């Protein structure tokens, strides 16, 4: 597994720094700002070797040019991205080797049409999912459809339960407040609120989450559950909803929450 370190950026972004314990070479995921990355590399005598991009939004890409100008490293990212800084484009099912670990690419449009995730199926699986899956949440549908985002959630549900989930924003407490509104009797949500509140009070990240935890607390991964279906029906004032309609209703409710 990778040793993963969060580098805070902007007000709530995390730039994930990946390395192996015995290696001073590192990769970074979604460097929206170069300065904190450069500072961390200098402070810890590390060498940047690779940049991974999940999608084109500025808070995930604006640091790329300064980093590549300084370090001349490859930039992996989605093949259909409007972001022009990608030097090695990736499609669904592609793999790349980062030192001794292999990462598998999955196209997960929804938040944006060019969104991809990176999955390492090591002894400790790890998922780098950008702005698609959050702790207790999912990304806004800026470009994609509920059907696309639901497909992404179903894909994530198929990953090993012990997969560590590294998303790129500290949205956990806000997402959990909404999850509690959807499922007020979900004890796992209440436990997660207590855990995340304690972490944030200590100025610590609430991440990574895990696939197992998301299956218990994330309403967007629970759109087939009776409690979530009932909440969606109450929100829409409809009596019959298929799973896609349930997901769409919960996403619209979150937009308004």
C-alpha cells in the first residue's frame, strides 16, 4: 500500500501525496495549488515523480503547470479532459504502475464528464476518487446525470469493503448532517458524526473513509435501502420511484439542504 499524506490547500481541499515507506520519490493527486506541495517536498526532502489528475476543475489542476515547470514530471489524467496539462491520457480500464503498485483507472462521469478514479488493489486497497465519492456524500452533478453518478456509486460498492477512500474535500460533517436528515434512525451515521466531530475539533482530517463505512452511512450508496427510498418519496411526494429516481431525488435534496 501507499503511504498517503494529506496536503491541505485552499479552504477544504486535500492534495494527496503518495509514496512508499522506503522511497523518497512521491506522486501527488489533484494539485490545485503548487505552493503547499513544493513546501512539503522541500521540508521533507522528497522528489516529485508523478502527478495524477481526476478531473479538470481548477482546484484540482491549477498547480500543475508550476509543478511541471519546476520538476518536469508526467501528468496522468482523463483522455477526454478539457484540461490541457495532461501528458499521459487515460481511459477506462487502463492501468499504470507507480513503483511496485498498479493503479487501475475507472471512468466515473457525473460530477464532470471527464472524471476518473484510481484504484490500487493491494493488500490494503486504496481508492483516489476526486470529487465523485465523499465521506457520506457524492459530488454535485455539474456536467453528468443521476444515472451516471449512480453507476459510479454502484461501481464503488463493488470494491472490497476495506478499501480506503481518499476524496479531495473536507465535506464530512456537512455531508453527515444531510445523511442524518435522510436516515434519522441510522446509528452508524450518528457514530460517524461523533467520530468526525472529534477529529475536526483536533484539527485532523476525517479521511480516509472506507467502502464498508460508506455502505453504512452514505445515502448516495444506499439508494436501494428502504429508509432512503422512503425519504426520497417523502421529498418528491411520489409513491413510486425506481433506484435512479431515488438517487436523483436525494441529490436534488442535498442541493437544497
